[in-house]
C-alpha cells in the first residue's frame, strides 16, 4: 500500500481536507482526485463512508487516506497532527500543498432561542478549529501552498434561525484575511469559499429532501436551482490550482446567484 501511495518522485500534489467523507467535503476530495491530488481527509465517525470515498479516489488514480477527527474537541488536535505526519510518511512526503478547512455542523438557533452551549459548540467547530488546525498544520504546508476555508452565503444574507451559524461563518471570512496577511511572506494564499444552499444531508437534509424548501430557494436563485456538492467541490479544487495562483484573501460565493 505504501508503494501505491508514494508520490515522492511523481510530482503529485497532496491536500488535507477536513470533513471529507460527506457533502461538500466529499465532492472536494473527489474533485481534487480528478486533478491527481492525493488527499488526507477526515471523517468524524462513519468509517464506512470514509472508506467509500477512499475507494473512489483510488479508482481515479489518486489514493487517499482517511483519518478520524472530531473538530469540536481541540484536545484531539495534537494527536491528529501526529497521525497526519504518519500519513505523510506513508505517502512519501514531508509537507502538503493544500489545506481545506471544510468540516462543520449546522445550527438552527435564533437570537432568542440560542443558548451558551450552542454558541460555544458552533464557535468550537467553525472558528476555533479552523484557527487552531491551521496554526498546527501551517509548518506542514509548503511555501507557495494554498488554504481554502469554507464559509456560507449566510455570512452575507440572513435567514430565520441562523443567528449563531451565520455570524460564525462571517468570523471565518475575517479570519481568512488575517491568515492571508500572516502567511503571505511564505507565499501561501488563503481564500474563503461561501456556498449557498446545497443539496446535502446538512441540517438534516433540509434543502435536499424538503421539496418546498428546495423550490423556495430555487425561486430566489438566478440560475433557478439549489446547488449540488459538486458545484462547490469543483470550485475549491480549481481555486487551489495554479490557475488561480494570484487570487488571495478573497471571498468567493458559490451560490448560483441566490438572493442577488
């Protein structure tokens, strides 16, 4: 297996993608694999889903490694980085080219219904994890590498019951600009992608499985439909490529023109 994974002499790129077993993360890993990028991606608990993604990547000629990670618990980050180092050794490299901070959880809290526990939980996943994981993994990113954080259209527009989730994503967008500033001397570009409503199992599959919600969002979208995970994954994979090498510290919304 180590022979199959080795990229030491192949020139292939290597990426770390958090939350890569489902939804947008899964689509991102598969889009990167289409470009020949080898991925180390995380999953929270469903190993079967993660193995299925790794199998698809191998079929595309870009074997991937799945690692468990609960981004809500920073106490596990040092152990995770140690596992990343083992995975890099297995691949045959010491550094990665790309970091995609994608993992996230939904929240339907409003201003009046949200409590301290929900506020802390969303902060831990959407801001604290992005900050600390990037901090810990930065020494393992090549100079001239790329980082993409994942935000949400809800950082730009508002919807009911997103009073914690939306502002947390807005904080990630601000953090992205500071990352770009501080990592600029190493020529590491940092951008943020903000998906619109995407048909995944996020929020219990609300956009994907509820016809009324799906149609409502489609009616407010210039291109007339809700987004698919592949719509976003392809943009992230393109954004880390050399084709977008001079794009830095930017927010790129991938929403089909929702609430335009």
